[in-house]
């Protein structure tokens, strides 16, 4: 049985979204994002926090211009003046965050080449030890960089809104409620999340 069939069999609401939206998958969503390595993905994640997609892309592109249009190495990021990063639109807090990320990579505290071998929980523990990386950022990295199949970002506002609409909740479900609901989607919670995100994007205004 395919992941889509298993997911549909586990939950009639998600089955309806699959019928409505067609066959979606993690790889298709990943291809919508610019191709970067693990470090570039983490760097982009920090810069994009609490910003619109457009604003985040603008600031990220401005930062790349400081380095000839490419992702800087951790060493290059620490060598440049912090004010230069501030001038392209990063807040001082995010300047601290990207420098902390670079420092973790250089020191070996974060071994990017080893991350893929770790479990989901281990990757989350490694990333959330870095300033500026919370659970949500780590979960986005697991889904959209590694394509891990069973991650549920239950704190994501978009998924919570989509679940409220799809399941007819009177109020926005709390992350704990979404975690409980998501137990039926295992081991395909990433795919269920993608259908919820897409359902919100296709919802009538």
C-alpha cells in the first residue's frame, strides 16, 4: 500500500484532501525551494524567521550579494563586519544567530555531515542547541531538506488553521491537540502536514 493509500485509510478527512488536491508529495514541495546545502538551508531558515516569504527572500539575496552571489562559508560569515549584515536588513538578533550558527559549524559542535545519520529527535536536539533555532525550524529542516516522512510541526500556525477548517473545530486547535490528532497519520505525518498546508493555500478567501 502506498503512503497516500495508508494515509487515506487512516483518516477520512485527509482522504478527502487527497481526493480534492490530487497527489502531493514531499519532493514536489522541496523542489519549490532554492537548492542549497545543509548550511545554506539553516542560514536561510534563521534569516526567514518571522518574515514574509518575499521579505525573507529579499534579505537573503542581499546578504548573498555581499559574498559574490553565493552562500558564504561559516568562516566568511564570521570575518565580515556585523554591521554589513545589519545593513542588508538583518536585525541585530539575527546577526547574532547567523554568527552563532557559523561558530557551531567551525567548532565542530554542529557536524553537518553527520546530521543525516541521526534520528529525527537527535537532529532536533542538535539544532535547537544553536541560538535562534527552535523546534519549528528544526522540523522544517527535517521535512524540506532531508525529506523525513514522519514529522508533524504541530506548532505551525498554518497547519493549525488548516486543521481547524478541515475538521470543523470551533477554535484553533492547540499544538497538543494536533499532536493527538496526528497519531493516526503515523508514519506519514509529513505528508499529512503537506496536505493541510496545501488545503489552506487553496481555501476560498
